[in-house]
């Protein structure tokens, strides 16, 4: 499990099979205010990288078994290794070695003997650039999530458009598909109490749940009139509701209209981890929107 970068100085992973050089690099980095961790070969470097996800890697090119070029390629292949700056340090200064280093994915390249002021300046620049890239990536990811959620809201509100030629059930299935893709989950199901309709959207490798799931869901929400939503870990819940999901985690969101509970939304995911607070809140918001839409379509005449 990766250690969070929050509330700690930048971390530099120093990879060098020569203990004296590693000690000197460690001293120089710590004097600059960085935390350090050492590795003496490529395999140790990969292990420490996965554990820490450092802010920067100082990597010796000439090491036994796995040289620095190969190690750099391996680090770049890791999920967290695509953006972390890597600085290769080597005695090799020929054009072929320089080209090989950058082809392997290094961010920068410095030769031995090390001129320490230059090294410290480059490390400072690379750490700052890496932090900026990370912030930009987070902003971009948040923007993409916001745009995807806006698409879910638009599709949900479109269910109430009487000019659409598709049936309401087809439009609701479309909403489930977009929401499952956006918010995560292997299956998403919708029970409409007034018409006793069960709709479900599931992933390619997931078997559908039979319509009896709607009856189980109906029984559950009847006894949960004040429920906003509930999340269960199905391996710890042996109730009929837990069996419905056929997933590691399940979520239930009642659909409320102006005359009571109109139905229920269920979501299941196989990953053995719960939803984030944001995704859980958005599933709740989706349930609220669906309740409003169903009420506007006259589905509020019959309670679950």
C-alpha cells in the first residue's frame, strides 16, 4: 500500500549499489530538506517505489543484475511511475548512453563526478515540476469527473422529456449505464414500485439479477421509510438484500416522490472497497433526481 504524500517533505528515492555514493547522495538530499530512502539494486528500487511513491528518483545507471536503464523502464511501467521525475546519474557521457537514458524514460541526466550544486539545483527544479504536474493532473481528473457527472444529470433530467421517442424505461436504462460508467459499479438496478418494473444495467462479465431482486428491494425500502441510503459489505450481510447484489459491496438509494417512496436504486461493485464519499453522495443525488422525474411522469401515484 502506498504511503500518502500529504503532510511530509518531498521524498527522494536513491538507487545506487555503491554504499559510499549512496551515503553522499543521502546527506546532500537531507541537507536540502528532503526525506530519503535508499535501494541498492533495481528490484529494491521497484519495491520501495511501490511502497512510497516518491517525489523523485535518483538512479545510478551502472548496477549489476538490473542496470539503471532497465530499472527506469520498469518504473515507468508502474501505474504511479508515469509522472514521477527520474534523474539518472552515471559515468557514461557518450551520445549513445544519453539517448538510451531518455529512451528509457528518464526526466534528466547528470554525469559523474557529481557537481553537487548542479545536482541540488536540478533536483529542486524536478521536484517542483513534478508537484506542478501532479496538481495539474488532479485538476484535470476533477474536471473530467465533473463533466461526466453533468452528463449523468442531463441524461436523468432528459427522462422527463415527452418529446423523446424512446420509452421511459429505455431512457432510465440509459441513465443507469452512464451512471455506472461514471460513478463505478458492476451493476446498477432500478425498481419502480408503481409499475412493478425491474431495470438493470450490468458489466460485460456480470450476470444479470432476476426480477425477484425488485421484490427484495421493495420489502427492504418498505421498512426503511426514513432511509437516505445504505451501504453494505455483502460478505458480512447474509440477508436476502445482501444476496441480491452478487458483489463485494452494495448500495441502496430509495427514490422519493411527492407522495412517498416510489422505488429503489441499487448498485453493486466487485472491488473489495467501498465507494468514495463523493461517489456515494452522487448516487444519492441520482436517486433524488430520479424520484423527481418519476413524480413528474405521474409515477408518484403508487407507492412502493
